[in-house]
């Protein structure tokens, strides 16, 4: 190693992640998202069933229905959210590599997540329909398109964007912010700080976003519009059924998945980044 290289200041991991290109961020997101949803698909099934008041069936063949679409959905979402958050970060910093404020981290992740909701809505529509009625990843969208037209794939779009914005603000915003503050101000180990970051992010983001998620899930489960029609009418109908408790039905399942999932995503990003792109962390 030359003297010049040895004197080169070492950058922090946070600054190193800012060096990743959009494609590198996308690859990192796909790997982390695929790992998370493969582990936690049964919890997603339980959450969706609870929201729609469908009897839980603890049969792996039922619980893992729609897994391929779930993996595709999560891989695409995290594959979009990582680079979109990175793009928003560069807009906030003017392209400079520097330490971000807590507010900047959360703002970038909120905006990146909200944009990704555009891709989320049609994929989750297919997955929810598979969980309810069966069918494969090709037959289900074909049935939906032939019966309801292509516009059906925009059902739940606004609520998807709202939910994804808040969820992404959790695992790419609140989680690293909490972990960083615990590590720097209270001398916590990185492992403990990451656990508490995931717990705080999972509980906060799932609590704020769950009404969006309940409305979306019920709308996408009822494509015939027998009970749930527009977003506003669906929200009012759910509220009349049982007040805020109805809108928070299934929150326990989702909060559990969010806490564990955010730990997996945060740890996955932190671990896989240097492994996949070591030159950016030198």
C-alpha cells in the first residue's frame, strides 16, 4: 500500500452507501427484499386474512399461496426503494457525500417509498387474489384483466403509496436513525442498536400506515366491489363496522412482521453492501 493510500481518510459506512449507483442500490434491495419475504410469508398471510375476516388455515400450502408474487413484489419494491431513496438523498445533498441529518434520512426514505407504491398496487392485488381464490402467477392477472379490464390493476394505488412511504420511512429512515443515535450517544453495540432501531421503526411505521394497509387489502380482496368501492367509501365502511379497531385489525401480525422484517432488511443492507460492492466501502 502506498503512503498516499494509507493516509486516505476512511469513510463511514453511511457515506459509503451514498456512493452506490442506482443499479447497485437496486441489486442490494432485491437481495434484501427477497430474503425478508421468503422468511415472513406466513405472517403476511395471517395479516391479510385477519383484515378481511377470513378464517385462518394453518396449512403451509395455503399460507404460502402467492409466494412467488410476494417475492416478486418485495424484490421489486425494495429494488425500487433503495435507489429511489438514494436519488432523493442526492437531491437533498446536491450530490455531495456527507453526513445526513436525521430529518434528511427520513424525508428521503419517505419520498422514495411513496413513489414505489405505484409498482406495489398491481402486484399485491394479484397476490391477495391468489391467497383468496388460488390460481398461479399468470392465470390470476389474466382472469382479473379479462373480467374487470386493465384499470383493475390500479385498485388500491393511493393507499399503496401512502403505506409504502411510511413503511420505507421506517426501515430506511427511523431504523438507521435510532441505531445511529443509540450507538453514538449511548455507546450501544451495533447489534443492540440495530435491534432497537428495528423494533422502534417497525412499531411506529406499522402503527401509522396500518389504516392505509387495511383499506388497500379490503379493496383488493373485493374486486367485485360488493362491499368496498372507492377508497373513501371503503374507509368509512370499515370505520362503521368497528371504529378505529376495525381499521387496525391484523395490526399485531403486521407489527410483528415489520419489526422482524426491518431487522432483516437493515441487517441485510448493512451486511450485503460491503460483500456485493466492496470497492465502494474501501
